[in-house]
């Protein structure tokens, strides 16, 4: 804004000009008169608009003040009404025309014919509600199965029955959800009024209302049939009319894994005592707290003993070599069969560990190269196919390890391997560096020393397809549940995948096996787990 402006008007070439000079800083500006007139008109309009806005502002301020006063009055009225309607009796006062008013000693309501009467009465004190265990109400629309637990009495004639205590739980058998009731009669001894009642069996969830069959079904549905928990909840609601929360099912999984982990740890200990282990790994997306990314690619490391059919899954965020180093720290003598991943190098470089390679991975390299050089790729695949055919024959005939090695020798397996190695060496020399056949040969040559255990030991497989087969359920499951919600959930998954895989390997039904563990492990008083290991279940 200018403090003061001087104007001087002059005419040139028929156009009127105005020289405007600001007294404050001495700046001058020359403009046509017509433009000055327009600016002056705009200035007047803005001034008028300013006055209108000021008037509207004053009106709105007055209206706001008025509404604020009305709102304050309404709040006061509401507080008075709430206090009189819902406050303590000493704070209430709601006039009633039919109610006699107090005369405050002035005799306004005195009835000359009324007489005083003394009244006494007894009031029952309400009993305090006994705190329960938040088990919910027992569903009455489901079938019941009753188990009566009688106490051990020395002399039945010296006791009289009082009542019964009922404990219930959801239980499941394939195709049926029902309520299992434990009925325990109470007896009182006539001589000293001592109450006797039978003891409940130890259960997988203390003071819970979920039986081992129900817990096993939730666990197997999630990890064997890859049914997410929310879909299981929908199934129970629509099919059986029972509603569960997802947090309840998460607790069921946690408690199931608590007991299964006992078998898992024992199986892991036995695995490390083996002299032959296969290893592989697969990815699993996991939601990690405090991570920049919402999902992180983590790993299940899988270790398999083909001699005892022991399978152990281990979860870890990393694919680094420190993972197998730590897990296989106690594995100091034997054969480790792996693919070409360098993460196992520290283990296979131990003096007493023999490295066994995987022919399936060599085969894949030539399969990927078949479109570039069909003749050479088909030759390689034909040779590898003949070796797998020998292994299939041994499996069909159920040969022992010694008999399988004899079968390999009868088919001149060593000579065939030598010829194939020479063929690969020749291709590496003759073919261009970027040729896919040459790349496949280079990979095969790097792995070739690892096939010596296969050529000399009938126990060793031609590939680690067995451990890859154990990983397949995780691959299928990823399509359904997409990711693990936390690292703890991923660790629980490792335990269940291990138990389910071992049960299948030993011809057991995963549901029946897990149900047995959840039923009997809580009651086991000794540390002898031999009867519960999957290879000892008949």
C-alpha cells in the first residue's frame, strides 16, 4: 500500500496519460487514462465487496453467539433431565400431579383418620455370581456324548450322593461335531461330611472346552488341507450353527503346537544322529513387525532322513549359510544330499561329511535348453532318464540297499556316468560360452563329484526329490493363505508341517495321529516318548 500518491495528467498524440508518483519511495509509473479508469472502477467494486463481506461476517458472528447460548441452555436442560431420570434417588425429583407433596410440618397433607403402623420385613441378599472360566454356554442343539467319572470309594454304603458336576467340551470326529460331557457325581461321607468327586483327565487345554479331536481337526484343516481359519469358522457356523472367533482358533493352534513340539524336538534330535540327510529350502511370505516392507520373503529349510523317514521343517528369515551351519552343527559324520546352492558349502566342507548331488537339478538345466539344441538336449535327457528308470525298478521290486547297488552295477551305471561326463567336457570346450547346452554342462560338471556316493552306496538316492516332495504342501498352501501373519505363526507352521509329513511317510492319518498326541501326551507322566513317535505307531 502507498501512503500518498500524486497524479499529473498530460496529453500526447491524442492519448491522455497519467503520471502517478508514490511519495513514499519516489517510484513513478505512466499509464493510459482508460486503464486508470478501469483500475479505479475495480477498486470501487472491491471496496463495496469488502463492505458486504464485513456485514455478512457481523451477521454470522451474531448468529453464532445466539446459537452458542441456545446450545448451552439445551446442555443444561439435558444434564438436569439425566440427573433426575437416572441419578440416585436423593438427586431425583420428577413432579407427579397424583403424588402427595411433602408438607414439611405445615399439615398440608395430614389425614385426621390415619393411624401409624409399624412394619417389619426381611430381604434376601442377592448371591454373588461365581466367576467362571469364560467357556460360554453349552450348545444344546449338538449331539451329546457322556463320560461318567466315578470316584474311588472304599465303602459305598458309607456315602450318599449329592449332585453331579458337568464339564463339557467341543469334540469332533470326521463328519460330526458334538459335545463331550464329563459327568462327575459328588458323594458325601456320612461320618465326617467329606465330599468326594472323581478327577478329570488331563486335557490339552486346561479348563478349556475343546477336545483333542476338535483341536486336531482345526490344525489338520489348516496345514494339510490349507483351509484358512476364517473359512473354517464359516464352515462351523453354516454347517453346525456354532460361532467361533478367529482368536479362539489361533489359541487352539498354539495349544496344539505346544504338545506337538515335544515330538518335533525328539525327531530333530534323532535326525541329527543319522548318517544320511537330504536338505532343501522354499520361500514363505511372512508379515514382519518393524519391517519397512509389509511382507518379507522368508524361508522354510527342510531336512529329511530317508533311512528313517524323519522330516524336519525349520523356519528362518534368512537364506544365508549360517542357517544350515547352526542346524546341522551336530551332524558331523555322514552324507548330505543337496542341490547346487552354495549356502551348504560350510557343512559339506567338513572333513567327515560327504556331498551328494541331485540329478533332478542337472536334468532341469538340459530341459531348459531343449529349444536351443534339441539333439544334444534329448541325448542328455535320454541318459538321465535311463538312470531314473533303474531307481524306479529297484523301488517297484522293494530291493534292499545292497540289492539296489547290485542292480546299478549290473546296468553298468558307473561306465554310463563316465561317458556322460566326457560328453559334457567336450561340449564345454566346443560350444560358445552363452550356449544353453554349454551352461547346462558346466553346471553338471560342477556337481559331478557329488554323484560318487550314489555310485558306491546303495542307500543314496539319485536325487533329493524326496525332500522336494515334502515341500510340495507348502507350495500348495501358499496359494490359499498367501502369507504367514507373524514369525511365531511361521514357526508353528514348521512344527505342524513336520508332524504331518512324518505321519504320512509312516502311513498314518494326520488327523488320527495328532488327535492321539493331544489326548495322551497331557496324561503322560514319564519322559518316555518312544510310544508316540510316528515310526512306532501301528
